[in-house]
C-alpha cells in the first residue's frame, strides 16, 4: 500500500493561514491503514489546526470529513458540492489523491497535509518498509522475491557490492543489504550459481525515468458513444 | 596488448607492479596534486585518480588524468556509476581516450549520503559490473551499450575493484570471477589489514585459477595515526581493521613509523603470496610517504616498462 506521514502542523497551519473556510479531508484507504490520513487522523489534524489558528488569531473555521478514496473520480463526486463550499481543502490523501481531486475539480484550492513516502508494508505497529518503486519491469523472479531496485540503495542488479558487511548495507547497521538477503535465499534454494550471470543494464524507460506513466488497458476500456 | 598502457606492459612483464593513488583537489588548485604526482614519479607505474571519492565534490578524475598525461605520467582514471548515466559515462570515456588516457578502473562509488552533497540524486543507471561489460563491448565489439556502432578504434585497459573483506565472504571470489568475465584485466583490492582473511581469499582465487586470468594488485594503506586507523575502521565503507593492529599502533611510541612498518610488512607478505601481481598503495593525505614505503619494501628502483 501507499505509505505517508502527516506534515508538521506548523507547515499545514502556514498553508491554511490565508484562508477562512478550511476543510481537512481524510482518505479512508491506504493512508487510513497506515494511520496518517484516515477519518481519525483528519479529526485530530482539524482539532490541532483549530487550536493553532486560535492561538495565532487566525479567523475562520476548520471542518473535517473523509472520502473513501480521493484517487477515484466517482468517490470525489459524492462530495462535490461540499468540497466546493470551502476556500481551502487540506487533503490528507497521498500525492495521488491530492492530484486526482485537483484534476477532477480544478476550481478547488487543495494543499497536501501529508508527505507521501513510499509503497510498502508494515513490519510491526508503527514501522513501514518500502519494497516497491513501481519500475514497470519486475525482476522479483530473478531475485527470490526481494527487490534490489528498491531495497539496494544503489539499485544494482549484480550485487552484493563491496559495501556489504555482516548482512548490512554501507548506509548503516539499521539497513539490511538486499543482496545479502537475495544471496541467502538463492543459496537456501540451491540457486546461488545464478548470481554468476551478468545481468544487463536495466531498461529504465518503463520506470518514472521515462516520464510520468499512463497505463492503458484496451481490454478493459469502455467505448463510449457507439 | 589491449591498450598499450604502461600499466599493461608492467603487468605483462611479470614483475611485481606498484600503483599509487591521487585524490583530485577539493577546489581549483591542482598544484598540490601535481606535486604529489611528481614525488612518486620514479616509484609507481601508474596513479589511480579517484572519482569524487566518498561522494565529496572534487576536480574531475578525467581532467586530472589529462594533467598527468601532460606530465608524461600514467593515470588510471576511476569511473563510478553514482554520478553519471550510461550516456555520460560512454561519452566521458571516449573523451578520456581522446586525451590519451588508457587505463580505466570501474567501480560503484560510495553512496552519495556519505559526502558533502547528501541531498543529491544518486544516478546508478548501471552498476559496476555492467560498466565493465559495457566498456569492454565498446572496445572489443565496437558497440555502445545501446547497440549503436562505435566509430574508430576505442581502446582501454580495464580494471575493477574487489573487496575480500565484504560479505558474504564465499561470494567474494564468485564476484571476482564475474568481474573478469565482464572484462576486467586487473583488480585492485580494498585496503588489506586483515592478511589472514586476504590469504584465505587468495587461496580460493588460486583454486579457480583466477589469478592467471587477471592481475591482482593488493591494496595497502599506511595508517598515519591512531585516529586515522579508528576513523577507517569505523567510518570507511568496506574496510576492516583487526583490533590487534589498532592495539599495535596504540602501543607504539612513534605512531607514524609504526603505521609505515605495518604497511611495509603487509607488502612484504603480499610479495610472497602466489597470484598477487603487485601492490596498490593508497596513501591519501600522506602521499609524500609513498617513495619511502616502496624503497623500504624492496621495490626500488622500479624496472623500466
């Protein structure tokens, strides 16, 4: 899922300061699960913002509600009139949600209340790890289900590099060396010999380096007007 | 002969080879580097020119390589994959070739977070293995990485690094073999302080005959002080220094002399290890001591190559 964390309150307050009618809008999917931008966090953020504005003598109101998924036009539509009644929307969606709202309702002023960090998973309460960069050309079949593009800080395809020590990355003792993990899993399955093959340079054109990607699936598109 | 460099001739001669290392200036004054280069003129066959080592901005390795060429000295330019994509790297090595630079050492480079521009974007378009293979193919197949033809005769003597002290240990020889397969003609190792581990690694290297397929130059760094030893032990990626060695330095009255002795003893041991073709002396920030090390290690005068 998409992982995010709330921006510092000071930053949100500064963005909202010029506006009277402000609404904090949560998003009840990924960012609710990672406890950053669901209804509960939206209510907390709105309450904190009200206190902050009161102390700073900023006039106006701060309201709050949530959309099930801010990244879908249909779900935004359910709240269209309500959204349009505010001077500013503080979206607690990920960057995808913020932009979908802007794209769908261009008349709105929308600012992000979260910093979107990654696609990842929780390893324990309060800890999320990134494990996919969405490079558009998955290599997990070669690397025993461990992504070197994401989890190796140099995204190398022929690892481990000379900075790997005692299972840790040169970045520090709190970062596992992805290639040590790959090596160990290959060894456990009797496939370590596969590391001898020189993996060619990656085609990054399928990744973000090819520009923002549009995925088109003709098989599921709906022909309109025919 | 592949590229006809002095380093290549020295390696082919079977003599014990000595290479040195120069760090380009962190600024616009190149005179100090030239001075250090001059000081080792008769003691090393060639000089590594580091490429923004430890991710700190310095004068370009290729520009410094050209400076050495102009001094009638032999550079080994380092190329890291951290700062340049495949377009830039291929363009730069052609530029280096045009300026008479014949030796290229391929490596990944320390992560940008270690340096003085920690907010920079790491490139890592290709990895060090792909770099070696890509440059070999430019030379031998006359093909760019993308498949287009390389016009003219591009040549280079290709080297790589290997770290016998990194993990997993058993993979380190596989990785050496992979780098040889990719196109490395010579290998410089990470600084050797743990000779026992290095010798175990060399045993595995000899078992597979890899020392006959590429020249292995052992990395040696003299420790200038206890602080320097501790810094390297704790802060430099990929370096391990046994506690016993740190204690030896700690117990010594004259730290610098002890550091030199350790380096010289290391070279003496390396000379005796079958399959080690030479030594690569990395005395960054202590360059002036290299002639003394070479002389006291019995490697002077250098043969003419």
